[in-house]
């Protein structure tokens, strides 16, 4: 398949395309959807073949015997991430927002503080607040246009009632692949403050050449009794509609607690997600991901070059993810004005920075996982919308 193919997603219940007009006022007629984090590409053939096979058989009953599914996950984590996972460590949740909510439910109590390194993926705060817990923001330091961890500053931002930290690794929206030292710093911080560490690694496969993602589980074995890992096929293979994710817990005591909450809520997996995951975590799936990352890297370079050509705009250098974080503060414009230009003049739907927490005020997030011609069109429209700055 070619990632260049333009697939019309209108009228398919695509939140990204079918709702951009009602949410952002970006016209369906000629708008470009660069917000929600899914891709405008079909998954690899092995994944759609699995669904075709299921459909050809035609009976959609209860799923049983998930050994091959668990082994596919184990194979992928070992092969792609050098991480050894055991079968019984794996839980399947309804995606990782659900996985996060389940961790909050299982390991914290109402009014506890939960630490987020902001700006960060907005659903974390949404889930924490909805569950009656408090978000404690530890802000990422911005050094030379790159986010870095600032443990000294974070010591002063802690309030004393925190019981959990949620790490986003690689980082959405900054695109950082955290180094081993940084991850060790997070492990030490969690030990120092006695926090459960939930490591959301949903973007772990979308890492650009020259960077290596290190699973938190491989960083420090002394935190195994406080560590919860979260991974999924959904970002990697563009199958987010399957609402499927894995919460992987090595520690038996944590696992018992998590399993008890899953049982209490009557949660079990959707068979479509399991069929797709088993097909995706395969050599064919791996080859597709390798091609995808090269393609995304090309898109990233095109957007970065175009942004660099507009005075006052700066995109963060992505080490991973297809979500480009663009800083508009150099324009001297207020948020309403630069957002209006992007949405009304350039007709591009993007995510607004403030939803990611403190530090996001002057940013917009652009999803570049779309055919290259669209990225190029978006770049031309941005140049035009900010042409007075040239
Ligand atoms: C860090 C992170 N976690 C979780 C999700 C969503 O997970 P799911 O669709 O499995 O609920 C996203 C989607 O953008 C994300 O960026």
C-alpha cells in the first residue's frame, strides 16, 4: 500500500473528519483535519485480513483461549523493545484512557494527588478529575526548544498527598524519547515520594531514526513493585476504533489489585481488538511499521521546514510520535489571533495547547499522519495565513 493514497473519511463516523466543522468551525468542504491522534492510513494487510477472515466465518461469538494473543504481545515486546513480558502479566482494557482510569481507580483513593508532567496528553487530567482525584502539575522545563525534566523544581511543586505519577513515554505532545538517565530520575522520584508509576508507552513504536525508546520496565528493577506499564496496538497500527490496550503488571500484589477491579466492573475484552492485535504483532506488521516511520519522518521534515520559514513560529523537534507541537509565542499574537488564523484562514483543525495543561498556552498541536500532499497543502496555507510576518 501507499501512504500517499488519499482516503475519503467523511461520512465514516470519523471523529477527526466528521466533527471538525462542528467542533472547530473548520469547513468540511476544504478543511484539513490535523487534530485527533489517529492516522489517515489503512492498517497493514495482515490486520485487515484478520478481520476479513473473521467476517468470512461470520459468527461473532465470545472469544476464548487467548494464549496466541498473549504470545503475540510477548513476541512484539521482546523483538521490538527488548522487554520480556510474561503471559499472566497482561490485562486487556478498553484502550489506554480506560487503562489509565482503571489504574486511578485501583491504586488511588478520592482526593489523592496524581502527578502529571505538563504539558501532557489531555485525557490524563480529564480522567483524574472525573474520578475525584487532584492533578498535581510538575512542569517540564523548556530548554532550547526541547522539554526536559526538572526534578529540583518538581520537589517544590509536590503537595504531600500524591500517590501516583503518570508518565507519557515517548512524550505527547513534545515528541521526546526520554533518555535512560531521565527515566531513572523518574524512578527515583517515585521511590522518594512513594508513588505508583504508570508508564503510558502507547507511542513507543513511532520513534524516529537516531532515538531509542527504553521501556520503563527495563530501567530499574527496584521499582517493579510500584510499576504499571501500558502499551497498545492502536496508535502503531491505526486501529484506535478497536478500543483495545494492554496494562502490563509484573508485581503480583499490584496485579491482584488491578485484576480485582477489572472483575468488580465486569470488564473483559472485545474480540475484534484481540484478533487485530494478534495479526498486527507479527513480522508483516513490523515491516509495515518500519515503512510508516520513514514516511512520517518525511512529513515531519516538511512541516518543520515550513514552520521554520515563518518568522515567530517554532516546531519542537520530534524524536517520536506524529504530533507536532508548534509554538506561536514568537509571533507576539494572542492565542485567539493565531488560532483564528490557523482555523479560519488556513482552514486546519488542530488541538489547542491549553488543554494539555500549564505550559501549553501558546501552542497548537498538528497531526502529520496524513498523506504527504495534505501536509504540503497545510504548509502552503500556513505560509499564506501568516504571510504578513515574512
Ligand atoms: C499518551 C496517550 N495515551 C493514550 C491515548 C489514547 O488511548 P486509547 O485510544 O487507547 O484510549 C493517546 C491518544 O492520543 C495518547 O496519546
